[in-house]
C-alpha cells in the first residue's frame, strides 16, 4: 500500500515545480517580446503599419506576464522554503522579466516612430539602422536560448555582441547629428535618432538577460 503524503499548514512543499512553471512563463513572455521586436522591425523598415498596430495588443499580454511572474516569484520566496540556489533563480527571474518588459516597451516606441516617419521618403541611413536592428534582435534571441538551456557561456558571450550595436549607434548618431543643409523638415532625422537610441537600449537589456543567466548558473555576477 502506497503511503499518502499530506502537507499540514506548517509543512511547505519544495518549490521546484513552481520554479519550472515560472521558467516556462518567462520563456513564453520572451517569445512575445521577440515577436513584438520583429513586428517593430517590419513597421519601421518595411513601412508596415499593420505590424505597428499588432504591437499594442502584444504589449498588453507582455505586461500581464510581467506582473504575474513578479507576484509568483515573490509568493514562492515568502511562502515556501527555497534553497539558496532556488532563491538566486527567483530573484534573477524578477530582474530578467523587467529587462524583457523594457524591450517590449521599446518595441512599442519603435512602432510609434514608424507611424510618425511613414509620410516621409526613406532616409539614406535607414538600411544601416535596419542592420543595427537585426543585430539587436539576434542578441535577444541568443539570450533567450541561453536562458532555456541555462548556458552560462552563451549568456556571457552576448556582451561581446553588444559591442557591434554600440559601434553602430555611435556611427549612426554622428552621421545623423552632423548632417548639414538638410532640405525640408528635420523630423525624420530626429525620429531616426530616437529609433537608434531605442535599439541601443534594447541591446543593453538583452545583454542584461545574458548576464542574469550566467548568475543563475554560477552565482557569480
């Protein structure tokens, strides 16, 4: 006869299953953020305003995941008895979803920029900005794979990829800021400057995610 395990109010089950569920939720949130980033790219560089509209709906889903994951992490930490390693994982999740939420916010900002810049002819630097966006998206994808695999090496390597985006930002900012005798209005230049700032910050948050994965695995910052 099998023994039936019962928990009283004084006994706390191990939070391993809850953490596994949280990890799945974080990855699901990450997939939504990836999709939002791709749509912002389509909106800005393919002049696809339908994509821009879709981002608003996605952003609400991302925010719901963000709030729920934070609550779930706090509940496990306060009501159960996580080990040091589990506590490290939970605190990293709480920080990590903030990075994901911010990337989603920047994707929404890019969509708004796409709508404002739509009436103007494509700017000559738009192709370079698109390449910068490709690199930042690749960083986000790499950080999420590192999280799914708990791959410390891939997580830390993202910092090296960030240098490419930083260099692109500096070059593009210099080119946009130093333009002279600009015909017509300057709004497209201002909007593209905002766009590259968004992309640079998105890459920084992807780097943070990679660093947090490494911390989950090693306990070292």
